[in-house]
C-alpha cells in the first residue's frame, strides 16, 4: 500500500521509510559518495515519495558549504559558453548543486580577481577557456581550489581539465579545403590571450608541412561577429580562396560583410568556422565548421569537479581525478554550403586594353566535356574549369530552388557569373528563372502583385533534376527537369540540354542552353511583373547575372546602350566589361525566334530574353515551348561587326555539334 504524502516531511521520516539512519540520509542528500549506491537509491526514492526537500540554508551551515559552483567564462554572449553552462547545470542538478555564472568580457587582467570573488560565494570553480597567463593561473590556483579547467592546461598544475582537440579540428577543416583545390588560405585569428588560438596556429603550421605549397596568411581579428565583419576587406585583400575562421561568430561577421559587398560564398571564396553553434546551419550560406559537443564539455567538467568536491576531506586516491584523467573531446567536420571548389585561376592583366586573362597562346587542346561533380556537374577543357552546373537542391525555398550555372569563367579565368549578390539574393548565375507560371514564381524573392506592388508570397516553386546523362562525346549534358509549384504539383516537364564548345579560331568558348517546356494535362500561362501591371519589367526566362566591373557597355545589332537594348528584338547583344585595363565580352545570341531582351547595366549587370515581355504566354495542354540561347565568352572587347560575325559563327558550330 502506498504511503500517503505528507507536507513538510522530515529527515527522520525519510530515514524511517528507507530503513537507514538520519546521518545516511544527510550524506546522500548532500551528494557525498561514501554511501553504497543501492542504499543511496533507496534513500532518494523515499525522499521523492515523501516530497522531502532539505533546507539549503541549514545544510550550508551544517556542512560549511553552499552546494553551488561558479562558472567563469570570457564571453557570455558566445553561444558556446551558453551551451557549456547548460550541460553543466543539467549534470549537477541531480546532485543538488547549482551553478552561478560570471564573465570576464575577454579582460585577461581582471580574470583572477573575478574568479576569486566568485569562489568566495561558492564551493568550487570551473574556469572556461581562461585567458590569464600561466604565471597568473599558478598564483590563482591555491586560492580557488577545487577548480576544473575547460580548454586550458597549464604545465605543472595539478588541475583536471576538459579540452577540445583544436589541432584535430583545424586539420579536418584544412584537409577539406585542400581537397577542394584551395592552396591560398587565410586564418582569421582569435584573441592573442586565447590558448586555443595558439593551438590553432600550431595546427596550421603542421598543415603547411603536410601540404607542400599551401600558403596561410594570418589576419588578426578576435572572437565576435563584429570582429569578423571588421576584417572582411582585409581577408579579401590577402588573396585567399579559403578561410579558416577562429570560430563560427567570426565566420558570421565575414559572411555578413561579404554578402553586403556582393562577394559570392563559396563561388569566390570559401568560409569555414569552428564550434558548430546552433545558428551555423541557418547562416546564408549554411556554414561548414568543426563541430564541438559544447554541452558535453559542461557535463564532463561537472563530472570532474564533483569528484573533487566529494573527495574533500578523504584521502582516497580512487575518487580524486588527476590531470591524467582529464578528458579530450574530438571535434567532427560538418560540411555545408559555405565551402566549395577553388575558383579557376584569377585573371592576370595583360598590356593590351582590349584583352584580358592569363597569358595563353591558344585555347586548350582538349575539347570541353561534362563530368559529374558534387551537387551537379562540371564542364572542363583539359585541366581548365569552365563552369559548374549545380542542381540547386540546397537553395532556400524563398529563392525558388533551381539548377544554375556558377561559377562560369572565360578562358582567361575572368568571372562571368554572380550568385546571391547583396542587391538580389535570389539571382543565381545563369538559370531558367520565371517570375510567374500560373501564379507560382520560379524567380525567387518577391512577386509583383497588381495594386499592391512587390510582395513576398508563399508561392515559390522548385525545379528538380529528375535524370541526367552526358552525350555527344561529353559535350552535352542532357537532363529532365520537373517544375513543381508551391504545393508540389507538376506544372511543366522540361528536356534541357547544355552544350559546351571550344572555339579555338577566335580564342573563346561557347555555351548552348536549350529547353523544351512541356505542359501536361492543362494549359500553362507564363507572366511577368509587366503583365501584372509593372511597366517595363517584362523579365523572366533564361537570365544571366554578371559581376560588376569598372566599366560596362552593351551593344546590339542596331544600336548601343541599355536604353536601346532593353526591350529590343536584336538577334544578339554583347555585354562588354572592363576591369582595370582588361576587357571581356559576353555575347548572347537567340538562334531562333527572337524574344525581347531584358537588359540591366546601371543598377547591376544582368540580361536575358524575356518570355512574357508585355503579354502573357500560353503553353496549351500537351504542347511545348522551346527556349534557346547561345552564349560566347571572349577575353577581349568586341565591336559590332565582330560581334555579328561571331554570333553567326557560334550558332553554326553549335548546330553542327548538336
């Protein structure tokens, strides 16, 4: 028969219920380890049934302790230390201990004073990542024992510790970047007083020995988001293609600043963090990082400290932890979207004002060919990357996930595409982007609503690659793409062909993109902001977003300039870009029926033929719509006559290949 619960149960009642002495109940309730575990369990069960709660004040007076522990951290705003605290609190709670927390705000000189003051109010101390010098910690230790360190070991000090193997974490990040082709890295360094910073530096030195030719530039920084934001321009100036950030917060600051300036991550530069804080997976792009089990650090620290507290007053060496028992935690690499293959070699300027790119006497001897790569396919000519075609499955839903080409470069290594720039996050290199297909957007971002203006709606569709194969001796990637609306229903099925072709006669290369959009059992209507009431905004179709340059001009078959090109039905347009003294030209050609061109040069650089310029376009049920574009990338400035001749030549070569 169950005992009735009595309010205000006493220690004597618990002792009687458990069949033990009052002293035994006291030892169990105070967390002492001198009681057999089966007896302790019986006491705890009786106390729980009787709802017995010992008086904290009385217990403190009788034992001479408070059953509280202080955790001293350098920065409480850092989520890592918040998770350490959470783990420690959860582990200590069953033993009746509570944690108090204080921070030093990264002030190493004040750390000893803060730790002493905290220890006066508590029974023990956990110092998380202490910034004090070894000499200062040796002087402090006798005044604050018992104490456990997190992420710090001081030679000669008999202090148990829980540590992260920062060397292993850094090695995993560097090995990942090297495997992607990166040889120019930047280490965005942490606080100089941080012991883990020194361990990272040592690991990077070892990495240079393990990877001959690897260059690592150290950029002094700190440990906060603001610190990372502040040094982003310096990181870019270092020439690095990959970044090892001190922690995830620093990486967040870098991502924010790079996003504002239109730098593509990872297309232009890869970023990796350290710690894997909770927000890392939600960054834009999601952050590759070395994952540390942060709450586990707190739990293990409490385990060591509890042994110290429980063994005080006893000579038993089987209870007290020693430095040899200190725990080492291994981080694990988590690969996300912020790291990618190294971009092709950067452009080197040449004396001619009409040419750009690397010094090259001719185009590559090997033909252009597609091959499978991570998250898509890569087009190369010999050992030279030309472009990557990503499936786009990991894109945010608000960007209307779709396959896209990025990065795409000229033969001279000049970047010709831009992805997720600060002005339009939903622009992705070269893609089939349509703002209105029966009310579903495959453009991304906001949709223009008549009488309301640009509005963010939950109507973002998705283009999924269902199957793909490489044909034409590697020159063509043939795929089936399904267009599904926001509710997952098929709207269009597309047969898409992407063909890469070298043009050695003119030292250029060409890309052919053709798609046959097939409607199923019902009609499909394609619209644009212009057909919804926004005059002049007839964009939608194959859209090419380019990086900005020092000077950009546009030619058509009949006139020059954005005003004349925008809305024209010229068979081709040529976008000419100058960076320094070097020029490149992107020649876009419509081989068949010509749709009006959407062209932007002033605000940003982007262009493409529009499917619904000022009137909607219907694909009848069971019918198809063909979309085709040929692009030629040239490392020089083309005139109107040269552009016209090259357009005709490229289309003829593409027809012969396909």
